[in-house]
């Protein structure tokens, strides 16, 4: 069954899993699930610059980077490109093999606790 809800996903370092947030009317984004892997379609990448600056200033991790998309059982296209995020290296998500190429949107992604695989990234 395909779930048509848009979700935000981030890596939960304390629980060693992925936290999935859904929009709750009148309350905002709320954690609704914890998973080891999730498939998304219509993916975009979001980094809060204020959160990143706080992370750099305090040298302490905080939740400020998300992968946003529609949760699906299986991605539309099989992901092949590795993407990562490290606030100490770049202010955006970037290709694992090339720090100077930044994804903005992609068709599909599979996010696991070990990494992010995406398809057809557009700039």
C-alpha cells in the first residue's frame, strides 16, 4: 500500500534509527515512526542554516537536516547515487564522491541508517 503523506526524515543518533515526522494540523511536524529504512518519492533536501550554525558554534549535534518526500513501499526508480550530509564539510547535502555537487531534488531515494541512495539528482 502506498502512503501519500509527505514526511520529513532525519537520522536519530540516540536511538540508532531514522525518525519519521508527519505534519499534524495545528501542531506542526511530529515524530510518527522510527524505522531502519524508508523509501521516498519526490524528494528534496533541507538544511536549517540557523541549526547548522548552532551545531558549529556549540560543537554539538542537533537535528537541523531533513530529507523530505512522499513515503512509498518501493521507489519509482532504483536509487544509485550516494548522498550525505556533514555540517563540518558543507552547508548542504552533497554527493559522497564529490563535495562540490549538491542535490536539490530527486525522483526517488532510499534512506537507511547507513546512508542515502538517490536517483537522478537535479541541481
